């Protein structure tokens, strides 16, 4: 008996036992049989390419002894999360009868780019053409950001609110939603200008069904300024608090862009400080391979800068309790595995 056959024996009870996840994916006792059959058929279509994706794109290296463990983990991830998510997005697209704009909010290391790639693979098997768009693709040009730094020396790095071309993002999403013509999609080359980055050759696309729009503060909204009277570390000094307040004000300019989102999901670390741990691991791996990387002190300075700009405890945690803005939450564990899944009941 193969893995799928074994899974199907207990699938009904297992899926319905996790009531929060079942509701998030629109699964009920009434439709569970159809949902399982649909997921099983999609699993058969997707799994061979998904394995190749894990090895060739995610660069997961396995030897013969690790192969069975790799298959167990990848099959479970696909079955429990990515397939039902893909089916949910496909259903949302059908209900809209126009291109779906799906927002994906996640900090560094949460897997938002990987998720978008996996969804592209799964949705293609369902007959949907996806477009992955990052908030990074909307950065202002190199010359514009140099001018910004001259005007505000606190903008040490690209990324905080104010460093993006919001109108460009609105224009792109509106064109995707309303047009079947060829559309120019901005792309950003982070390596240009010695790592300062700049716009590069755009992609040209047409007939997009689903946009996966991801970024570290996609969908994040301004908060009550009083929250900065006694903020969490590393917003420690008067200067830190003023910077945080200014970034909060800048967020208001992004609201017209967020209004283009049909749905928003959050990849939510159970502890926001995981992102610092993950960044250090990534840099250590790069250095071990003989590549250049930041020291631990430089990493801490870098990560703390973004926490001062938009602290996760102030800006992301409250979103979890706002179902009018957030449809789905996927918790991320310290080892990058996914935990609880919850959100609004699918309609």
C-alpha cells in the first residue's frame, strides 16, 4: 500500500479533527468526501514535479539514507498545506470571475517566496496562470532612492515604507485585473550598483489568473501613534520612536495599494525573533561556502533596523485579530516547518 492510500484511510477523521484548519480551507462534514477526492487527484498530478521542485529549486540535498524521510516530509507538507491552499485559491478565482490578487505577508525567512513558487506549480496543474510579484519589485529607482537618502539619512537600506513606487504597484495590479493585453511587470535587481539595487528588464505577461503579491509588510496598516509611547525593544531611544512614528505615517500612503488585494494571508513566526536566527543561519551558510556574508553584529544591526521601522509585535500581531483584512494565518515554527493554520471560514 502506497503513502497516498494509507493517508486516505484516515484522511476524513484527521482533516476534520483540526477544526481551525478545516474551516480555513472551507472543509465541512458535508463536503469532506469531495474535498479528499479532489485533493488526492491533485496530489497524483503534482507530486512528481513537486519533488523535482524541492531538489532543483529549493536545493534540498538528500542521500539515499535520507530519501525516505525527505519523501515523508514533502508528501505531508504538500497534502496538509500546499494542496488545500492551492485549491482554496483556485476556488476564490472562480468565485471572482476575474483575476485574483492574493496578498502574502511574511517576514524574512518565513517562506513567502517559496510558497509563491509552489503555488505557481500547483495552480498550473489546475489550469491557472499565476504571476509572482514582490513588494521588492516596486522599489523606487536607484537614483530616486539616492535622493531619498539625501533627504532622510535614516533610510539606510531599501525596504522601509517610503522606498517603493506605490503608484507603479497600483497601475500593475489594476492592469492585471482589468486587461487581457500584454502587461509590463517591473522587476528589481538587488545586485545592481554594488548591492544598492535598481530596476531591471521588466517581464511581459498576459492572461494572468492569479497574482501572488508577497512582501514583508504587504497589507500592513497604520496603528495608533500612542503605541510608540512605550514600544518594544529595539525602539529604545527618542530617535527610534520618531523613526517608528514616521514609518507609521508613511504606511497610510500604501492603503490604496492594499485596497487592490482580494485576500491576505500571513506567514506568522510563533516568535518574531526567529527572523534574526534565520538570517544568521543563512549568512553562516554563505560564508561556509566561501561567499561573502555579514557578521553577526551586522546582521543584528540590519534586522533591528527593520524592527524599529515596523515592529512585528505592533504591526503584524494585531492583524491576526482583524478578519476583515486577513483571511488566512499559517504559523511558522523555528525550524521553518509550518504549524497551526486558521482564519476566516471560506465562502
